[in-house]
C-alpha cells in the first residue's frame, strides 16, 4: 500500500479506523489502567523482588544465629559482646577502637 496523501485522507475518514485509534489512545493514556501506570507497577514489582531477596537473606542469617544460640558458650559470648552482660565475679572492660 502506497502512503500517499489521498490514501491517508481516506484512512482517516474511515469510521472504524477513527474509533480504533481513539480507543487505543484512550486505553494507552487516559484509562485507569494506562501504560504509564503499568510501567510504574513493574518498577514497584522489581523493588519488591529485591526486598524479598534481602529479607530471605536476613531470615537465613537469623536462623543460623538462633541455631548457634543453643550453644551455651556462644550464648555467653554473644551476651557479653552485644549486651555487655557479665558474671557476678568478673569485671568488664569495653575497648573502643578509634577509626
């Protein structure tokens, strides 16, 4: 099909083409579920996937910590390092390194 000026004018006078064209424009830009909205949703979906992977890693790390807290030696060391707890008969010195 040659795209001459006459052919284009005939095409734009066709009521089915006009209705289809208006429908595509409406759905693409003005509808509630337009293309811009779907693009933003895809971006949010990708962010949620990244957060999901991050939290899965955090869950695995916390599971390892919970398993290791069953060991009494590790539990004592963890309590001393994180919460500065001490036994009754010992002194605790906190060393802070300068950067």
